[in-house]
C-alpha cells in the first residue's frame, strides 16, 4: 500500500478519534432505532472512514456504495454508515439524488466540516444560514450566461496568452499547467488583476489554501491545514485591501464597475444594505476562487487526457473546431455563438465529467426526522450522495467505463443521473463558467496541437478529487497549417 495512503488513513483516524471525543454539536435523534436504514457503523471511533478513504485512493469510490446497497437483487436505496465521526445515511441512485435535490431547505440543508469555516471564515456564525442566499444571488448575477457571454473574448485572450507562455514547448505536464491557467483566469475575471508577478505571488498562497481545504483538519504547526489557515489570512488581507480601495473609488463609471466579480459583490452588498463587511467579501471571494479553480482543473485535466488517449474522439473534436476556426478572421476572438456550435466537443466534455466527476458528491444534514424508502433518517444525521456511484451505474449508463460522447446526444441521460455540478437549488452557480472555459480551452488546444500521452497507463487516484499521480505529462505536436489563430 502507498505510504501516502497509510499516512492519510492514520491522520483520518486521529481526526475521527478527536471528533468522537469532542462530541457533535447536533445530537442525532435515535428515538426509533428499529427503523434505521440497514448497514453498519463499522469500527468504534473510526466507523467506516478507512474503507471509504481506501476506495477513494484506489479510484473506485462507487464500490463503497455498491458493496453496501443490498446487492443487485435487493437494493435498499439507502444505508447507514459512520464517516468522519458522523452518523451518515448514503442515498443511492437517481431516486436518492432526486429526493435530496427536491428537499433542500425542507428536510435537509447544506453541510460541510467546521474546518472549512476556519479557512473561509465569516464575521458571524449564522452567516452561511442567513446571508448565504443573498451572496449566492449576487454571484449568480455575474455567472449567468447572459452576463458571462461578454467575458468569452476575455477568456479566449487569456487562453491564447497561456498557450504562448506555457505550451510553447515539446512537452507539458498538464495538471500544474491547468492550475496556473485557471488561477490566472480567476484573477482576471474576479479581480481584474493582469500583472503576472502579482498573480504569481497570490498563487503561492492559494496553493496552500487549496491543499488545506482537502486535507484532514489537524491544526498543528507544520501541517497542511495549518499552512492553509495562514495562507488564507494572507490572501484575505490582500483582497480586503482591494475591496476597500474599490469602495473608495468615486470616478469609475457603472460600466467599469460591472467588469469583474468584485464589483458585482460590492454593488450587490450595497443593494442588500451592506450585510457583509469588507472582510466577509474578501472571504467569499477567496471561496469563489477555490470553487472556480479546483474542480475546473479536474475537468480540464481529464478532457485533455481523453483527447490524448482516444484519437477518434480527438479527430472529431478537431473537425468541429476547425469549422469554427475557418469562420473567424485571423486573430478574431471566440464568442458565445461559436461556443454554441461546439456540440460534439460539449458531449466530450460531459462524458469526461461523467467518468471522472470533479466532486465526490454532496453532503447534507437532516433538519428534521424523515423517512426514505421506509427507513428513518433522524434529525442531525448527515446525508451523502456519491457521484461516481450514479455516473458509473450500468442501469443508467451501459458499459459505464467506456468513453462514449454519444450518450449526450438528443435529450441526453435520464434526469438525476448526471450531476457533475450538483443539482436542485444548490446546483453549482459556476457550472456555465466552467463549461465556457473548458470549451474555449479545447478549441485553442486542438487547433494548435495533436497531443500524446507520455505515460500510457498513468495511475489515477482520488484524494478527494481525481488526479493523475504524475500530473499527466503529454507531448505536443504542433499543426503545420495555420488555423486563423493569432500566435
């Protein structure tokens, strides 16, 4: 077993042990234990956390559910377990997804570990419950398709510059290149930062924030989590300074104020009677940076992987993208109309997101006792949906390990079977942002290069998002013919 996995499991054990003894803030109501879902809570203190992490590391999280859901002949659709010191019910299949999506704020509410609040803190404990809906509305104004379409040329411009700077060589390690690319884009789109040195300085701190957000919450000197908290303070202080400067500007026009997310945040905060402090805005912005880069990186890496691995898919994408390139004047930037023509490319992106979803799934908390499939889920229990389990279920996707973009032709998959960005009221507000960036990147990639994997069977792990362990090194073969792209 890999030494990194052993260390992860050891830290998981410490964390669960600590969680058990400090007690839960919400005590589960176990008045009717006879009707609880089937399943086991596993080992004392540890629950089934070790097996869960083990299957993540081996890249098969769906097996955790498949082994516990009553088998193919008698699936229960729900089972109980214990993860990270929490009583937890796992909902299975499209039916479970639909139930969770449909009962947001009725039976369940968003839940995540308290450790997240230490990296992205707010000025009061009730911020996420009372004020988060206002924040979401403000962010959605920026991320809706009508607003984003004016940013597509900017995305294309940044992508072209990235290609010149970081892909003008024989070989590229895709994962680190994507991290730099998405962070540079976020700096431009969210904060209007163009200075490369300043972007790189912020990226150094952000790297620690990103690693800490997916680490075990052990706040001891030298730990990944401790470094994340320190890096978060540095970044929030820098963004807060920008917030104050922007608030004090009086000579900017309304058009200029709507050119980045920070301007939307400040303007929206004023419309809602300044419910956020400058520190709150900085913390929200940092959270959006994380959400707008971390999972996007996963999608971009694996789309690139499949394009390099499957020549017939690459050739079809190239054919579609060349038609678009030929319709443009030399150096002309992409528009929303161009992206709408990328139908096969979008199917490829969706199939990559199906096989390697960026997110493990969703976590919720029961806000009242309720029953599901005849079993009681007590108030205070946590609920979890494992994305891979639905995405790789042959009931919904025959031959699920096969890469087949045709699954998304016509009406596409059945409802509640494909949800790389979540669903219901809590669907990721940045899903359109992610799709647009991915399509712009694919266009620039395939019209410039034919790509070749350097490690044919590179191992994929999930910790907790999928990643090739060697960073996906690829060889670039530039096309000899120009395709109306400014070099």
